[in-house]
């Protein structure tokens, strides 16, 4: 299963001829290639998988996705507690 995580583009730059971005994932900053989304600009939200920005999304869509991921983590943690793990 693949999981793409939403992040907010902080800056865009070129590295060795490739368009790259510094992306914030809830306080953790990572680099990702943004060649696939040439319209991307700082302040945009994007889905990143394996170091590549796959598409852009609205802030509302990003927040909704982050809330769902948070709820999934909470439920998994509760399940572990319920089963004594």
C-alpha cells in the first residue's frame, strides 16, 4: 500500500537542473521533487510520495486528509491498548 502525505510548500528551488521544493509536514521539513507539478508555488499544498510531489490540493483537502490520518493513528493506538500490546 502506498501512502501520500500532504505537506505545505515552503520554498521552490532548482538543484542540478531539477525543480525541487522544501515542504513542511507539520513541523518536519523535507525536500521533494516538484517537476510533475510545474504550477506549484510556495504556500501550495501537495501530496508527496517517495520524495515526489504528485499533485496539488486545497488547504481544506489537506487538512481533511491530515485529520483522517490522525484519527487512523488514534484508532490503531486504541486497538493496541485494547489487545494489551
